[in-house]
C-alpha cells in the first residue's frame, strides 16, 4: 500500500484566524468551513489540513487525549485520543 496524501487535523484556538493565516501567508485554499466556523479544511497541491476549534468561547484542549511522542512532537500539539 502506498500513501499519496496526508490530511492532519489540528486543534486550534480560533478556526477563522488560522484559516486567514494559512490562506494569506502560506498559500492554502479554503476547501470547506463550517457554520459556525468550528471546523475547516484547507488544501494546497496534494496536501490538506483540517482545523478544529473545540469551543466557541475559550480553548480547553482535546478531551480524553494525552500528549504523545518526543518533546518536539508534543510542542506541535500531537495527541492520542480514544
């Protein structure tokens, strides 16, 4: 089996702000955004990123999740949920 694409999901404090940053500064295109904007999918070439905001008022972090990986991976917000 060969993987040809990856689409990580990142938990962010504000989906609207991160969508604007990735559109203007990184060159991604908005593929889809929810209403209310708590989830969005952005794409550039064969790469997609999904952004999820857990709460409208206040960022609390992923529920029932714990940081995983080496210290650098934890800085990037990698979590194991389940």
